[in-house]
C-alpha cells in the first residue's frame, strides 16, 4: 500500500512529529549538559590539585 505524500497532516500526525522532535531535543540537551558538567567537574578537581601543589589559599 502506497502512502499519499500529498495528504494533509491530521492532529495525530502533528502530535507525533512534535513528540519526536521534543525527544530529539531532550537528547541533545542531555548530551550538552553532560559535557558541560563533566568539563566543570574536571576544572574544579584540577583547580584543587593546583591549589594543593602551589599551596594557594
């Protein structure tokens, strides 16, 4: 059975596409936050090590 590409989107198609886009957006935000939080954690740990090595208060 062929799908008609010229048919209009009904409410269920619109809801489905919006739902899929929000899932993709959440996944992207999750990856970005993970990278940012990991980088900030590494920076804090590095700052602590540098502080103890050079005895900075």
